[in-house]
């Protein structure tokens, strides 16, 4: 953490806006590092914003930041789409006037009616959940011509991010240590004919005082169907559970107060099992929860599975993640699940994801497919690409307009390339 804070401070002191990716595995303490950076902005008389992908995570960050910052006199506000109109208008006015130092929010932060008095730092949490354009919209909230410093946090960089890092658009910081005393996480992949024995084992563990998450199947492009799947799963488990075991349900369509109440009861141990959709993917921290069962795990992306698994293993006890799938799983699905069983290392998972999916279009907004390099292979040649990036940086510092005779050939090549394309990514 100290090393990464040092890297961020060097960037902030520089003449160019920071563009840094902070990769830290689930539970490695990224939020505190981001908080430090935000406080530097506030100390210098500016504002900072933190964008989270879900209302649940934004609320969680707001609670944690308020706990630390209110005693210091730092003013924190929450801005989400689900706020009441009057409350939202009041918050927007405070942001505009500069009466708020740090704003935590969801996509609501990038709406047109949000104006900052002086935004100096934008932090995006769990960036694999945001599109490229949404991140760009947040940076446009800088005042006048000033682009804010930009810190992206993720527990599993998606391929596009890795590609941009290799390309020089983002600098990379890694939190490669976890807090001491964390228990091991064991991951098992079972077929659906073992489902009954998985739940019998789960009930036995719960009777011994452990808590568990059961994640309902992901339904692409339909939150409604996903909620229905979670409700159905909750009913089924209530029908077969032993006496004395309490099972809660949480999903994105519940009212904010209801969600918070369910989470609080689970945190206190009054619910032994929590059936959930992917709303629990990020930001939930319950140390006694040591088991996770994921239904139809083949439907989830690798980054998502890694995030979900990160909800367990936060205490000192050994934790278990069980992935249930049908017999038939696509080749890509099998590759994803095998990676997850083999490792809990976020960076290794990202590298494997890169091999499975490809790094995405570097300049566009699409997130899949390999870019067309003439010679280089982004996976095999990553070290050469890193050296080339460093060499090009030095060359441009010495000759920014490529006017030296020995650099003219590069200039001509780029001009030719620019004519052929509508844009050029350098």
C-alpha cells in the first residue's frame, strides 16, 4: 500500500494528468489507497469523485468513507439514481457550490446535470463493470480544459485493461500482498447430478455455525428473469432445509431499505444462508461467511466468478467455493472454470482471461476479439511490448514532433497511417 501510494503521489505531482490502474486482489486494501489519493485532492482545495457500478457498492463505500472522514471534517456525499428528487437536487447544488469534498456514486455521477466546482480526481471502482464511454464521461466532469487525475481500481483486470496497460494508456500499480491471517479458499467444480449432496453438505456446515452465500444463475440481458431465478431457488431451499436454518434473499430489484436490512441480518448471523443474484459481487464483507455455492457457474465470466468468490475467505477459517454446472459446458466455459479451480490469484486469472478472450479493440468500445498486430502477439510478446513502450516514451521526450532526420521515417509512417484511418491511437 505504501509503495502504491508513492506511485500515485509521483503522478499527481507531475505535469500530466494521472492515468493509473490499481490492481489488487479481492480484499487487498484498494479502497484505503484510493481514499489517500482523494484526500490529497481535498487538501489542495479540490473535489474527488468515486464511481461504483451498483447502488449497493456505492452505499457501502459511502458508509466506510463517512466513518473515517466525518471526524476529520471532510464532507462526503452519496449520489445514486434511486435517490428522492428533493434529496438529489440538494446534493447536486452542494457539489456545484463546492460544499462537498468527496462524492461517491453510481452512473448518476455522469449525468448531464452533475457539475463539480473543481474535480481533481476521478476514481472508478471495479472497472470491468463500466463501459469505456462511461469512464470517459466521468473525466469530462473536469472544469474547463482541465482533465482530472484518473485512478481505476479492479480486482481482476479485464483483457482490454491489460491491453491498454501494455499500450501505455494506463500505468500499472499492483497490491500484491493480502492482510495477514486470511484463510485458504478451496474451489470445487461439480456437475448438477451432485447438487443434492452439495446442499446436504452445506446444511451440515451451517449447523456448525458457518454462513453461506448461494448465487442464483446469471440470466444475460434480463434482470427480471435473474430475480425470478433467485426467488425460485430461495423457495426450493426453504422447502428442503432442516429446521432452525434461516435463509435470506437479496437481489437488485428490492428497495434500498429492504436490501440493507437483509444484509444487516446476514452480517449479524440471524440469516445462516443468503440466496443472492450478482448484487453481492462487490463490496460485501462478512467474515463468518465461509461457503459459496454458484449455480450454473458456466454462465458467468471469469472476472465475475473471481469477484463473487472474493466475498468468502475474509476471516481466518478455511473457505469453500462450489461451482455447479450441467454436464455439457462449452470449451471456453470449461477453460474458465478450470482456471478458477486452479488459482485464486487475480493477476493470473486476468492473464488466463486474456488468452481465452483476447484483449479487445484497443481504440474502440468493443471488449472482445484480438487486435490486428502485424508481427507481435500480445500474450507471447508482452515483455517486448513493454520495452517498446518505454523506448517510444524516451524517443518522444527527446523529439516530440519527430523532426530529427533519423525519426522522419516514423513520422511519415504515422502520417500515412492517419490518412488511412479516421483516428490514430498512439
